[in-house]
C-alpha cells in the first residue's frame, strides 16, 4: 500500500480509524460513565481495534507513516508559542513616547524655519541633529527591549518542554507531549496532569481525578476502565493507562482556551507598579519644571525683542520659539525616569537567566523580587529537606533487631515470610528501561522495601502469590492489606503503622515459632519503635492472619477493619526505614537564619521524627521543645489565637494540608512574606496563599510543578538560598539605579531652571539632554541592575512588605551628591568663562555656531556628564562599610563595559560633536578641570560613609529604619544564643561528677557574654 501523504490516500486510509466526529460524540455522551454499546464499536475493545491500537504494545514508534496519518486525520494543533515581536515593532513601541514625538515635530518645524532663514547650507542642521539624537535613543532602547524579550523567549521554551511516560513498541518512553498522536497510550500516576483527553483502558483500582477546574465539583471523581479522562484534571490517586483521543485545540480544555478572546495582560511585578507610580509623580514635577523654563525663556525673548524693538512674527522669533520648546521637551525627557520600569525589566531578565544557570527555573517573574523580602520559609520534609528515598536500615525480626546488611545470609522462615508479605502488599515498580534509565514508580516507602527484595538471591517473582483481594491504605485505618491463596489456604497480609497493627496482634514470631504476644513484649517493641522514631526512622509493621471465607466475590463487602478488629493477628516484623537529610540542607538553613529568614518544617510525620529531622537540619536546637507543635494543636486554636503565637513554632508535626494552610495564613496575618516549598500534591493548597512557592523539579508531581512559582531543577535545597540572594539583589539593583537617576534628575532640572533665569538660555541643548537621558536610563540600568549578589546581602534582614523604595541611606547619598553637583555646576556656569578666559555662555550666538563661543558650553556639558559617570561608581554599592568605590570593579562586566563605552562616546562628542551637540574641542587643562570636579563626587561619597551614624540618626529623614531592624534582629538572635548556653550549662550540671569547677566556669563565661552583649545596666 502506498503511504505517500496525499489527500486521496489520507482519506482512503482514514477509513480504518475512528472518525473525529465519533470521538467528540464519545466525550459528549459518556462524560460521567463507561463507554458501552457505542455505535458500531460496541465497547472499549471495539474502539481500540478501530483505532488500530494494541493495548499491550501501544503504537509503533518507527512507523512514521502511521504517525503522520494520525496527525493529518485528526488535525492535531498543539498550543503555539506566542509570536515574538520583531525589532521594528519594538522601534514603533519606543516611538509611542509622546515627548519624543513632539520633539520630532518641533525638530521638523525647526528645519523648515532654519532653511527659510539661513538657506539649505546651514538651516537644516540643528533640527536634523535632534532627529538623529532621537533615532539613536530609540534604536538603543528598542534593541535593549528586543534582547530582553529574546531572553524570556528562551526561558519560556525551556519551561514549555514537558515529557510524559508513553507506551510505544511495548516499552515505556519519556515522550514530549507535543509528539503525541491519537491512539498513544500514556501512563496514569498519582499527581500527574494529563495533557490530552482520553479513555482509561487499564487500572488495578478505580482512578480518582480532580475535575474541579472543569466542572466546579470539588469531590474527586472515580474513574473505572472505559471512563473518560480530561486534559488538565489532576490524578489524585491510582495507577493505570489511558489511550489518547483528543489533543491540543480539540481537547475540552483546548476548546475553552480557543473561546477566550481576551488576551492575557502582560505580567507586571509589585516593584514595577511602585516604580511606575513614582515615575508618573516625577513626570508631573518635570512638566512643571519644563513649563517654568519655557515661560521664563519666552518671557526673556519677548522682553529682549520689545527692548531692542525687534519684530515678534519674524522667522528668527519662531526659530527661538522652537528652540525653547525643544529645550522644554528635553527637560521633560531627561527628568521623566522612564528607565525605572526598564531597570526592573532588565534586572528581572538578567536575574531569571542567571538563576536558571544556577538551577532555579522561574515561572512567575514577580516571585523573583518577592524572594528579596521573604521572612519565613515553610517547607515540607519528605523529598524537600530529605532525599525522598526511604532506605531500609534495620528490621525487628524474631524478637531481635538486625541491620539490613547482617540479614544477607539469614535463611529464617520468618524472613522469607516477611519478603512475601512485602511483595504482595506493594504496588511500587522498580525497574530499568531499555535505555538504562532507572524506573521507580509508586510509594517511596514501598520502593525502599522492594529494593531490599531485589537484593535477595531469589528473583522478585519468586515471592509472588495468588492475590484474591486487596485493601488499599486509608488515613482512617492507617494500614493496608492483601488476601492471598497459598496451596488452598487463605492468608491476610497486613502492613501499616506500628501503633495500629501491634495492638491488634495476639501472637508473635520468635525464632521461627509462633508464641503469645503479651503486653510486656508489646510495650518493649513499642518502646523500641519510639526510640527509632527519635532518630528519624519510620517504622512499618507487618502481620499475618489465616482466614476463611469467599473474598473473591464482588458481593463480599467486608472491610479490612472488620478482619483485624478481632485482635488475632500474628506479628511478623517491623521494618525501620530512613529518609536521609539532604547534604546541603543544614548549611542552607544556617545561611537563611543569618539572612533573617526563619525555616519552618511542616510535616505529616510523627512528633519524634519531626524533632529528629529538625535537629539534624538545624531548624531547631535540641532544647527547643516549645518550638514544636502538632497539626491537632493547630486545629484546636482559633485563627486569632494561632496568629498571636505562630511566630514561636518552627516545626509542625502530624499535620494535614488543611492545618498547614491555616498555619501559613497565620504567618501572613503577621505581615510576614512567606515562601512555601514542597514536592507533593498535598502542598498545592498552600501554594495558592503563599507569596512565593518552590517545587522540586525531579521529585515534584506535575500538579505541584504547575502550581509552583520557582522550580528547583536539581532538587537542591541550597538553591532556595540562591533565589533569596538574587531576590535581594534585584531590590538592591533597583535602589542603586534609583539613587543614580534621582540625583541626575534633580541636578539637571535645577541647572536648566537656573540657566534659563541667569543666562536666559538652557545651558544644555536638547541633543545633549537626549545623550544624558540615554546615560541615565538604558546604560545606567544595564550597568547597575546586572550586578551579581554578594555574601553581604545574606547578612541583612529581608525587605519589609511595605518598605519605602527610598530608605534613609539612599536619601543621604542623593542629598549630598545633589548639593555638591549643583554647587560645582553653578560655579562652572557662572565663573567658568573667567577661569579659562573664554566667551561667556550668555553671549553665545545661538543662530551662528562658532567653536570659540562654544567652549564654555562644552566645559559645562562635559563636567555635568563626568559628574554622573563618576557617581555611578558611588552607586555600585550602597553599604556603609565599603569605602573603596572601585572594589571588585571587574565583578560586573556590564558595568565596566557601560562605563568605558560612555567615557569613549562622551569624549568623542566633545572632540567631534560639533554643531550637532553644540560642542567643541577643549584643552588638556580644561579636560583635567572637568575630570577633577567629576571625581570630587567620589570624595563626597567617601565623606557620606565616614560621617558617624549618630549624626544621621539625629535627622529623621536620614534614619535607616532597616538598619534598626537588623540591630533588633541581631539582639534577638543573641538572646537565643544565650538560651543555648543556658541549656548547655544545664546539661553540664546534670552530668558533672567532681566537675563543679567546670560548671561554675561555664556560668561565669555566660555572664561575661551577657555583659558584652547587653551591658551591665540592662542586666
């Protein structure tokens, strides 16, 4: 048969498959029930036969013609990526700026008036120079936006890659969901989110799905073989296989997306919103300043024309009018800090990319900057603080406790019985794929037990027995069971929590013999289990019972609880498994503590296990019993009661998702910024109310990955510290840029106003102001917002939720720099001509450019720009303890590149700018003069850092309230440290024999520490 893809051939071959309209009818008719008696297909097997799908092997991965035929027939349209903008679209976006448009219009008018006045030879020059400057500004800004968008596009592409276990050629492959076709068989596991509509074709027990996002029904829906499963509806419980029938825009969820005509608004972050408001407020002030400047200049123009008896409607008057308008527009363009939102965008784009390189995949931009203020991290235990791999360490067998290694040569009957119970009560899959990749599916505790079976001499299949009935684990029974048939005799195998199973036992295996299990033996074993719980072991008890009756019938409604309630089980063994704490966790917790971030563990494990893990990870100290609570205690408190004491709890044991949610809400009610980490579906509830959510990239379920803000790609808990560091770095970078930009704005506007009053002319031309605007916005934001985080950032307290953008320390830098720059520039403006013996700027012929007359203006412009460039060094670091502005200058190649480029361009403008930038060449002495004044800003920055803190604290505006918060936090940590000393001393006193002297020395040392920290007066 010819498989060439042609319309006629496709139509002919498509007769072998199920028509698309029939598939749609299936989902319309059989939404909530099994597919039976449907048209000519009759049942599920008939449907699969018509689809040409083998339930055992799936589709043929190598039959490309068949795969292409399915794509063609069912018109599979997967979600398309958003079309990225071209560079030209960004250019048009940049030209949306009203001020730039007005400047272009006025420049065109200036060209026309200039040509009429001075002819083609010279009249076009001034207006054209403005247009060229606008083109340069627009080009650089649009390219910056374009580059940023490209970075986000790469990250989006990385995020969009989703793979799922798919059966083809009888083997399970990890296949990209975009490569699925109708007829593919995919694996269904708890926590996965199907990416297609399909029908369940295989399962051991009914699958439970959450269809609330589709139907609004909160209760899990039970699905049997033949039932429909919908895209986007998470699998709550159960394992099975599903045949894919509808993909992409054909699925139920895909059709809903297609009907949504409204486009999603571009995501903005809280910091961007704050800066947008600030930019608008500054813009209003800039408009007032520009208006005053224009009115002042035009008033002087009218006065001079009247005084000199010049005409008011001649071309020269209108040329002056257009020049004054351009100066006013230049002030607005220079003063409006449109670079503020841009700086956030650049900082986010850069940080997101760097975080990805450090194994943090950011899904939501606002989570980046929010991490800078996180004060509390609520973390799950299993799979987050620990590896999530339960390892069998010890076994309590035949009344003895064994290390697993010592049981290798043990041939006892009780051990073999235990192996059979484990094998027949476990559903976990532990295998290796054809590609050599380890496949582990199922409960992690069962996986740990199955691995032990695989270490035995006999193959795993040796321990298989005929299963008659299975009883799944429930939170009510806290155990599971399986009825097996062994040579005509039925046995009930039970596996579950020790405190549930042991009280139901009346006998116990001892040296391969069954003896009475009296209360003394029970208490001894329970004590042994409790001791292991304190060492973070998880105990799992196994028991057996011979039973009679017909349990294979579906009409037998007996439950597991009915079978074990008679308390006649025989105790076989208790297995101790341990989930090892991740190697990086203790150091990460300590780093977060130093950063003022409290780590809180919320787990479903027992009190003893939670405490042991808490001590191992460093979340609590050994004596901190009061910092541990339970989910039950949380549930008993009212919201008000919990809010009043929530801060003291660092561990919540035996906690369910609802109690965890209540705890997180209580933390947020205290105005804390809370992050939640987790890897299981049960964590998704808290993700919705947290400020930031982290999920594990390898251990995390699909549900939790979709709900999370940041994915830890390699499951490394230390990556949270990295995210915290980058979050603070974003905030710090924006503040650096804010200090720089506000300084330029204030100085620039003041000098333009001063010049319009004193010399009746703006000291900066519109083209010069455009260059300054370029330095301030695009270049400075790139230089200051792309620095790498430093270790010092993690020694500060988190940013508060409603903390002011401009803190006291920023105000110090802005005020002192503005005072210095205004004095220096005013000096150059008023006395620069006398110092160098050049014509005064006031007498510069604005209509006839000459190099001698432009020297004063060039010196002023050059000094202004150098002041800003040297001030960028001051803004690199806003810390008081850094006195050298050039420290780690090579740390940020962007900063170094921008500074070098800006200096080169600035000197090029001075040497070659000519009439376009109203500049001319100046002497070496004049260059040195400008440089010395510019470097004076570095000296001012040094003085700001050397002034005693007591001086700033005496002035309300200059107080750094965040520093006060740091002091209080350090004091609190010191008090906690003293509590540890108290605890250590108590331990010493308890265990000292003839060491009373040692005990008194400890107390003396303790008192010395107290005096050193708090002073004798406070004590």
